[in-house]
């Protein structure tokens, strides 16, 4: 593995630097958006020396056409943007994610995926260290770097007072499961690691991301063929029962999962629950903004400037007075309100086709990393829970990294 890298360093410095950047990418998510952007730009810059554009190949690539079309509608929204100067950098800057996806896919596939063993080892190691750090924070109240828990029932790990580690965890969770199963031949050890990672996801305290992980784990286990059925049942049953016990007997989690979420949702129903919940006010306002601007939306990064207007006052929602935020906290409503209905239809078409395309290739080549990334894309797009903004550097880069892996591993010669 390391001999291959030394050989690559001597023969192609461009490829060596790119593989190195991709390998340590998870570290950047634990520090700053500046590092994420800088490493993405370097990777794209190096990729430009590899691009051989062909109009014929472009017209054959349906995913690229859909990505470009989606970006086109983002640019169209600039013409109706309520704050053009606020939207322009994010709208034009979205193109970097398209380049990033294809750069990542290109370098992953180098020399018939030779270097992905090294990449996946580094990713798994970083994820494991992060998981141990979060466990220590749960036990002691502070993590390895001395960051104290910001609020009861929530962990932040290396991110300090930024409560977004759940997004990072979701982004690398399924990939780490695959590595643990493939790398550790001892079934008890690999199953124990899966359970440990899953329980850390619960301890983080981000309800939406934990729901995505549970739904994703169930989907992953259904389609993953390297684990026999009885072990699948043991893994999922143990994780689910442990989570239920923990939520019922730990006071902080009892408040977050039962008192604030499950009990009112069960007794009041979804709509009434949202009427008494801050997220409901965000959702209602975003949908009203979409109805006011259905064709091309209000432009990216403008929710905060629009939501405070009197025409969006709705006293039916208890938290309407605090309806404003930087984004609507719901992926589909963010797309609808910011880009409009036509951009949204392209958005949905892109991911329905991508999941279909990826799963069709998974049936052929049975690549488990492809399955892991597909599951991530599926739960990120189609789980109806609150979410972070789709267009911020942090969340978007994690998402498009997994999307790039779908493209990389959707290959007939990849096993």
C-alpha cells in the first residue's frame, strides 16, 4: 500500500498530492471551512491538468447534464434575487462542487482504484479517533482537546461550540462500516465496531441525523450481502433496543427524544406538533416564500432577509415570532424557496436518476463503498426531517464527497 504511494510520488507528483489531499479530507471538516475550501480548490486546480473535454462524452453523461442544468437554475434565480450581491458568490461558487465531484471520482479511480485502500484506511482512522473523542466527551464532559460539552444531551467533539458534528458523522458513518467489515476478519470485532459507531451517533444528540443513521443502517443491512441475515438482525436489534433503553433512562436524552419529540408528535400529530415547534415556523415561512416566488425563488442566501416581512406572519404557529434563520432548516423547502419549482424538479430528477444509476451498478459490481455512499445520498435527500443548509461549505462538501464516490464506484470493472 505505502510502496504504491512512494512509487506514485516519484512518477506523478500531481496524482500523489491529490491522493494525499483526499486522504486527509476528513480532518479539514474538524477544523474550519477555510481548510475545506482551500483543499477543494487545490484538488480542482490539479484536476484541470487532467481534463480532456469531449462534447460527445458530455452529452452521454446524464448526471453531468443534470448537475449543469441544476446550476443553470441557480444562476437564473440571481435575476429574481432580493439581494443580488448576497447571492452571487454562492450561486457562481456552486460550480466548484460539480468540478469537485468529477475530480474526486477521477483520482479515486486512478490505476484501477489502487490508492483507495490507503484513502479508506486514513478515513476510517480519523473517524475512529473522532468517535473515541466523542465517547470521552460523553463520559467526562470534555473531549481530548479540553472542549467542554456545549449543552446537555449534545456533543460537539473537536468542533467545540459548533453543534454540527452529526453532519460529519453521518457523512463518514456508512463508509466506515464497510471498512470495518472488510478490514477486520474477526466478525465479533467488526460487529462490535458497527455497534460502537452507531451508539456514538445516538450520544451526539442530533435527532435528525440519528434518525437518518438508523434508517440508513436498516437499508444498508438489507442490501449488504457480506453479512449473513442472523448477524444483521442481531446488529440492528441490539442498536435499536440499546437506543430505546438509553432514551428512557438518561434524563438529557429523555428530554430531547421523548419530551421534545416523540411524546408531542404521537399525541398531537405531525401538523399540530409543527405548529408548536420552532422548525414548524421555519417550514411554514419557507413554503409561503415559495408561494410568493414560485418560478425562480428569492435567490441563494436570502432567507434571512425575506422571512422577517409582515406578510409571513402566521399566528397559527406558536414560534412564528422566531421564524427567521439563515435558512429554512429543511432541504426541500430551501430549494423551493431559493430556486423555485423548475430548479426543484431538476434537483429531484438528479437524485432519483443518480440513485437509480448507482444502485443498478451496485447490483452488477457489488461494491460495498458504492452502497454506503448511495445510502448516505438516499437518507440525506429523502428523509423528511430538519436539515442543515444544502449550500454551505461544510454540509455541501460532505454531501458532494459521497456523491463523487457514487460516480467513482459506478463502474462495471470495479469490484
